[in-house]
């Protein structure tokens, strides 16, 4: 009797009630002139009806310390949805726009030099792989450069900060 009552309850509850949102925080993100959105600092896996959560704007006071941490992000997202939210990662460092405030005609500061060792990161579907590689070209933050990995394989990635290159998938 109790089993059939529980079965009836589970069948009556729509499957959308059990949907969840998975948020994978990037290690860093560049602050854009038009502002910062959740999709700028994290990868978001969610049902189609919750896709608008990717476009939620993050206001200035939230990243005034240079970081958006998981507690701040969770508090912001809970205001937008009643679905379960899983956040992976601790915080995203907010970097200033490359070249912002540099109107003196000088070239952007070199973050990676040709031949130097760099940390190469690739991320997809919440899986992060970090390798050590060798830069094959000089570059500043925001530049895309080739990196030689193990067994002479090469991959291109965007420089995110000093000696750090991230593959964009």
C-alpha cells in the first residue's frame, strides 16, 4: 500500500523538478567594457529552459576585490532560479582588459616569451587538464600562441596571465 502511494507520488512529479545547474568556474576572466556575465567567468551546464542563467550580469561590487568566489556566485544565481545549483571551483580572478589605460603607444607587456615553460590548461565539460609546455612565440595577455607539448605535439591557446595559456574549446 505504501509502495504504491510512493510510486504514484514519483510518477505525478514532473521530471523538470529534478533538473540541476552545474557551474564550472574558470580560473580567470577578462573584464569586458560591456560588463561581466556568468558565462564570462564559468561554463554552465543546464537544461534549455534555464539557459538564461548564463546571461545573468555580475555587478561591480561583486568583483571589486578582483575575484568572484563560489559563495558570491551561488548567492547571485539563487536569486535567479529555484533549481539545484552545483558549483565547481573556488573563484575566478577578474583581470583588467588587455591594453586598457595604455594610450602611450607602447606595446602590451610580454606575459610569455618564446622558449619559456608555460602551464597549458584545457577544459571541457568540467574536466580540466593541465600540462607543462613550451611557448613557441612571445605574447601578451589575450594573445593566442602555439605551445609545444609532450612528444612534439603543438596546440594553440590564449594567454590568460604570466606563463599561463588556456585552450579555448
